[in-house]
């Protein structure tokens, strides 16, 4: 296979089996005779009422603030940033955030990769932020599958290295293939998954291209698969 732009995203798309969406008014997890907790549309008054009656509380707000910070967050990433909660308690709060309209969920199944659950702030979460005076980091609901995965993969690095995404020049290696030289890449960090390169038989081409980037821009390379910086000279 030839090394082409977005080769990792193409790999994931080819691995895709299905994506099941779940939110307060789309509940494939419920049988036809069971009604969802919220029917119809979520209103500002609805969310304010849930918090005032403690149907929802500060734990729910803290969880959706994490997703808001990460834009697109995977379940284990959220749990790690929440901290101090048991598995059962965390999953209960997360599920309530979905069923009560604070978050929407994408359950993603792959052929040979680990299945993941991705979360974005939903309508009720936006209303909750407005009530609490918290800035909402808007994510388009039309954001494509591959773009959601790219944000999630950047969050792998940010979570492991406790970096503020505003304070580091961070790029996916797959997006730079064939792109012209640009000084904005100087001393940047490039993300790559060497396991995907190996599966696709691209290891040699990837190492050559990465070495060129490292030398040209004095850049660093981080392997999102093994979750560590790599030196492949």
C-alpha cells in the first residue's frame, strides 16, 4: 500500500462495522413499550428544573464540563478525568447524562480494533452551561465520523501528557503527508499510530517520512497506540 494522506483515518473507516447513536430522544436501547425519560424536545426550563430538584447534580455538570473541554471524548478518557468514582457510579452518571439530554453517545464497533463510545455535549448540556454561566465549546452536529475520531486521537496525547491544547502545536502525521513545507510545524508534536502502519505494511515508508519531518522541523513524534514519544531514526 502507498503512503497517502489520511491513511490512518481510511484504515479506521475500513474497519468500521457500525455506529449506533443514542441520546435523550433517540433510544435504540429501549423496547417499544418503554418511554424515554424525556419525550419530545429539551427546553432550558427542563434542564434548570432537573438540577433544582436534584434529578441532576454537580457530578453530572462536572462530567459534561470534561466532555466540553475535550470536544469529543471517549468513555475511558472521561472516567480518568473524573477520578475517585467507582466503575458502577461513573457508568450510572454517564448514562444519566445521555438519557437526560446532557450528552449524546456514539457506540462505534470495529472489526479488529477495540470498540469505543464517543460523547459530545447535547442540547441539554448547552442549556445547563448557559444556566451555570459556562462557555460552551461548540461542536457541529454534522461533524463527520473521521473528524470525531481525529479529535479523540488528539485527546489521547493531551490526556497522557496533561497538555493544554492551546499551548502546544499538535498535528496528526497522516494529515501532513504530501503537504508543502510550512514553518508552523517548527518544534511541533506529530501524532502517529505505528501499529496501524505495521498492519498496513507501511512501516518503512512511515519511518522515512517521520525522520524527514523530525530533521526538517526539529519536531517530536508521539505514538498514540503505545502512548509514548518515539525516536525512530
